C-alpha cells in the first residue's frame, strides 16, 4: 500500500509555463524571491481548467496552496538540497531530454506546423519545367543540374516559360500544356518540400530558381493564387463508357435515366449499390472518401467542388472512363489555421521536411551564434590522418591542442575534441571505401560534428532565448526539491518514526474502529439429487452445520467450506443476523453455492497492526500540517493585497 502520493504531490504544479513580461506585477514574495502574476495566473488556469473562474473563493483557495508550495521549496533550499549532486544530475537529465525535444518541437515541428497551416489557406496554380535525375543505381554526373541551369538562363534572358516548357521539359504529362500542372495545396507529399516552398514564395506571374525534389530538378512558374477549396467527402455513381474493352453505346442514356430517378426522389445509396459500375465502391454506396483539388480530371473536380451543400447531387459529368453522378457528403474548410495545425501534425512527423528544416535551423543558429572556424587547424588535422582512419585501430593523432571552433558565448572546441568525436563514431568511419581519400570522410564527420556542437550551443542558451523553457526548468527544479524535502520532513518520518506512530495511535484510537462485522461461511456443495438437496437446505436453514457436514459431506458429493470476516457494508442483500442465508446460487450445474452468517462481531477498536496503513497516512497529514505551520513561522511571506484583488473577477 502506498501511504502517500509523491508524484501527484510533486507534479501538482509541474509543466506550467509562465512568460514574465517586464511589467509583470509581483503577487507575493518568499524571503525576497518573487512570484509574479503571470506565473500564478498560468498555474491557476492550468490546474483548475474550466473551474478557473477567478472568483474570490477559488483564487484564495489556490493562492493558499501555491504559497505552501513556495514555502516548501524555500525550506528545501535552506536544507541545501539544491546543492546535492544526485539531485543536480537528475535535473540535468531532465534538461537534456527536454532540450532535445524542445528544439525539435518548438523550433522545427512548431514552425513547420505553423507554416503548413498558413499555406493551407491558399491554393496555388503552378506550371513547371522538369529535368529528372539519373535513374536509381546510375551515377549522378551533374548533367541534370547543368541542364536546368541552362534553361534558367534562357528564362532570365526573356524566353517565354510556356515555349521553353514545351520544348525542354521532360514531364510528358505537362510539357504539351506549357508545363501547366494545375492547383495544389500544402502540405505536398514527402520529398517535395522544396517544390512547396517555391510554390508559396514565388510571386504570381514569375518563375522560381531551379529547385530539386526527390524526382529531379524543377523551375516553377506561379500562375494564380486563390483561397483554398479544402476537401470534400464524396460518393459517386459510375456508368462506364467501355465494358471489357467494348464501347457501351447507351452509357449516356443510362446515366441520364438514373439522374432523372434521383431528381424524382430515388435514394442515391440504393440506386448506386444496384447500378454503379465502380466495383470498388458500389457496395459501399459509391463512397470515395475525402478528395482534394488536382486529384481527378478537371470536369470531375469542378463537379465535386461545385456542390454547395451536404447531400447535394451533381448532374452527370463525363470523365475518361465514363459518366458520374457525384454526391457531396461533407466539406472540410481550410480557413481555420488552428484546425489546420491539428490536421497536419501527424503528417509532418513522417515528412522529410523535418530534416530539411532542422538543417536550416542549424545554419541559422550558426549565424546567430557567431560560429568561427579555424581552417588552418582543421587542415592540419586532416593532414595528420592516414588510411588507418578507416579502421578500428585508428588512434588519436599526436598534435598540439588548438581551438578549432568557437561561439560568441565563449564555448570553444579543439582539434582534440573533434578527434574524440571521430574516434567515438567508428561506424561512420568504417562505411567509407578504403581507397577513398581520408579527407572526404573527415569532411563528412566534421559536418556532423558542426551540427552536434551547434545544437549543444542552442540547448545551452534555451533559458535565455525562451522564457517559457526557463519557466519549465524552474518547475522541474522546484518539483525535485519539493519531493526530496517532503520525503525527509514528512514521508520518511511517517513510516520510520515508530514511537511517533505509536503515540499518534494512542491519542487517536477512536479513529481506528471496526464497524460491526460478521463471520461469513461459504458452502460449495457438489450437486446431489433434488430430494437430498432439499434435505440439505433444510438442515442448513436450521443452522445445524455439524449434521450437515457429518451426514451429507461424503466422498461422492463433497461439501467445502470457507470462512471470512466481513464488514456490514460489504455484505450485500443478506439479513444482518446470525444464521441468515444468502440466495442459493445454482448457476453452475455441478456445484451449488450459498453463504451463511455464523456469528455477529460487535464494533471494536482496531489494533495498531490492523490499522497501521491508516495510521501512517493520518500521521503523514499531521506532520504535513505541523511542517507548514513551522514554515509560516520561519519564513517571511509577503502578499501584495492590491495585486491579488486585481485578479478577482467576481
């Protein structure tokens, strides 16, 4: 049994962010340490949820809790708990874990989510000129990049985009249309983030610089931008133009007749199940799910997005495969950015744009951090390398230690630091061809090392850069201190102070009393014939258990018994008296069961051992109250009454 709840206690105020503005009033101080309105407000709302009504009673109740919390933290500092190495290591462990996820969530994922949600507000019509990269397995000789660069020069010289696309684009589907692709909406699939960036950052009527995707190289022209059309949930009824390769001469007549039936009140779902020639959807009432722009032929798309209301049905629309009647089931509007964020959150976690954005972030940090590199020190390190660099046997070179990298906050890294990084990353060294110049491997490792130390720089400065991260770390620190202080001052005493527990029990015995109880005997009887069972039941009803066991408990039909003590509240529907029987349970054809009260036990005091768990819990509460009272006497807590009054709304 757990007699206290340290996790709940410690993290009651955990994970609450507060961003302190310069004009943030001080609500109260503990020994001069300030608690601002923003800190209290956020934690109050965080922990009260919908009940955070800023009423006087609610605020006063929570203020008292938070003052106690801060008093306990102050006591932990007085005890020197903030200097204990183990607790510092624990906090540092939390920090490393949080910093890593914070950078990813805040600076990368958060920005990408915001960006995608904003872009989803707009559809963009684009054309492109496309030059593919070499096929998989073929060496990239740079010819695709060279070709697209030459095309870009022609466009800059005034050549018409559509003419160049017609002649030089390798996208057969769009080249004949001057490169026109139609409208797209973010987020584009993984591998096309650069395409999306160009799409949304290029002005209407202009073209982009060459950009690379997983398919190859593109130059985009933006033709138009419009408010997003979102998505539509649809179903369709299809009549094909061809069946088994043979043209269907009456397809248009059939679809028109079906449409007339719908116009006269026929049920779309039933009509579709009976007549649609889309074998994949007919049995599902034609359900196609949610569709976006540019997924289908233009005429079909126009019919889909032309339906204004849920339940509306289109007139017949022709596609390459046949004639369709489309039903709108629902619409998804992209005009709400917050909803857009929720829609894209899971998609972005599997997108290559995360890695692209992370690299972009690292380059930005390098610039902001004033990263400087000593090229001469790096070159000397590379010259010291031998082909043994590609083996397990490689040892750190014997070179004078010199500064290789430095940041504007004073953080520096030497050539020996980099050498240790290379030594540690054996797998990365071993993947190279041993005939390849070691400078190639060294450069790749150096680039990885630059990324790693740059991230470390950013992590080291999160508190300065982000007030909410600083507040989060404060909450973790105070939570750890609170846990340890409460453990020493309350929880350990409540479990280890034997004399104190005994004295507390002696003074509060009446709080540990058994309610009236009963001894309950359960009988399990191997079923006998009906006549014998009637005699057995009569015997038990008279309370003659000795006769019951001696006469009927035979080897052929054993009777087993089990006794236990129960409190009145746990008895259920039985009469509370000696000899009372429960209902006979004959649900099992092989065994009949029944319970009987064999004696009533009056209310009595619990022994110390019987009540130990409750005594410890109550003693803990007693020590807690005494501790809080002593803290209020020991530490000066000053409340700004005017500031507190300004928080009250009713």
